[in-house]
């Protein structure tokens, strides 16, 4: 009996020893994992804090769960005042809010459906409204997104100043071509017509030579006119945006044989001539891209106004489909210029295409009142 008890105690002791050894090994594994997790968290926090850009973590309900010092400086609030307390939407400009909310939902439904890189306006407590370039993506395995932002306000302001200076110079050269060289050539053409009449009876050979000269002068006048209009769209400044778009529609129909329908809200004429010129060139580029590369049978231009905001849609039923969400990132120089002009006028440009065609959309805010005067001849 005693022998049996001794054996049972010995057996249980060995089993307990094995369990203790297993627990010890499990504890060691968890300790190693805890150390690795701690190191990973330290590395993550170091990267998060020293990335060089304003960085935040955004929860599914828009709550900001973490920020770094860069974002705190950009916004003008401490991490303690933001983290877990304030929604991301609080800091987004109202004009950009619907788009940002849409991207937020799209990103969680299909991560590749929403763009990763774009620009918007952020509201800073200390610096007012700032223009920001953002890169954002989902944190794998979570419903959180991580976003890094760079303040591009000064860069965009300089871009607008450079574009404005360039537009002033374009207008000056265009006016000189139209008013000076164009008029000069017209005078020469008139004199050649008089000369042709005089020599008609005396020398048929000279008559033909003068006729050739007149033809060359007429071609030079037409080239000068087109060049001056390209540099200085007279219709936009002097006759209004609607007249300029009507002339553009007629030009497309004559050159490419594509019917163009224009729907225009006169309220858009409140745009100053600089913004109107940018809008005209964006539509011009969109229509020529469609006509040259898409093979459409119809193009529609819709210019509308709603609640002090304008929108322009150039839709064609062709097959020209540049990369969506990135008009300035891919494609030729024309697409870069379109995006550049959109930023210069403070508007949002998007290009979307499918089997039904391509739509170039531009939207922005109208000024409260028309404030830009038509440029004088000496400006």
C-alpha cells in the first residue's frame, strides 16, 4: 500500500514538473514577444514622432486617436487636447469636407478606391486656413487610417503669383500681336489689294505675283490672329466667358466635325478675368484632348452655379481615359497644366473615365461680387 502511494506521488510530481517546465517555456516566449512588441512600439513611436511631416491616426468614426508634434504645431493644439477628444472633420475646410468624408468611407470599403495623395485645406487655430498635401492609407488589420501632411500654402501662393505674372505677360504679348502686328499686316494686305487692282490691266504676270503676296499676307494675318487668341483670349476678357466658350465650341465643330452642346449659367461671369481665363484654358485643353484622342461623336460643356459654388463638366462619349484622381501625376504636359491652373484659381479638378466616356470636372467657390476690372491697354 505504501509502495503504491509512493509511486502515485512520484508520478504526480513528474507530471507537475513537466507542467511547470511548459509554463516556464510559455512564460519565456511571452516575455520575448512582449520585449519584441515593446521594441516595435518604440520604433513605431520614434518614426511617428520624427517622420518630418504632420502625422495622425484616424479612427473609423473620424476620432483622432494619435498625433505627432508636427500636427500639433500645424493645428496649434496640444496632443492632450486632440487625442481621443476631437474628430478629424473639425479641422477640414467646409468646402473640402464632403470630398474628405467620401474618401474616408471609400477607403474602408475598398482601400484602392480612394486616392492616397491629394490636397485640401486645413483649419489651424494659430495660422488660419492652410493648404495641405496629404498621403493617407489604411493601417493593415485595423479600421484606422494613418495620414501624413505637408503644408504647401507658401508653395501654392508662389505658384499663383508666377502664373498671374505669366498671364499678364501673355496678355501683353497677345494684345501686341492682335492690335499692333495684326493691324499692321491688315494695312499691308489692303495696300497689296490696291496694287493688284492697278496692275491687273497692264501685266497679268505681275498680277499673279501680287495675288500670291496677298494670299501669303492673309495667311500671316490668320496665324497672327490665332496666336494672339491663344496668348490672350479676347472673348474671355472683353466679351465674357460664355462668348469665349461658344467660340471654342464652334472651333471644335469646324475643325473636328464633333457637335458640341454648351449649357451655361450666367452667374459664373462673376469670376474675375484671371480665374475665368484659367477656366477657359482648362475647358480648351479638355475638349482638344477629347477630340484628338477619344474619338467622340459628341461633347457637352455644362457650367452651373449652386450656393455660391461653380462647377464645370466637360463630358464626351469617346474613349480617352487618363488615370483617375491624378490629373497632375500622369499623362502629358496638358494634364499637368490643367491641374496647375485649377490650383491657381483655388478649384478642384478631377478626371474620370469609363465605358461611357470621359468627364473632366472643375469646381470651386465664386467671389461674393465681381471684383476684377477689365485690363486696360496699358496694363
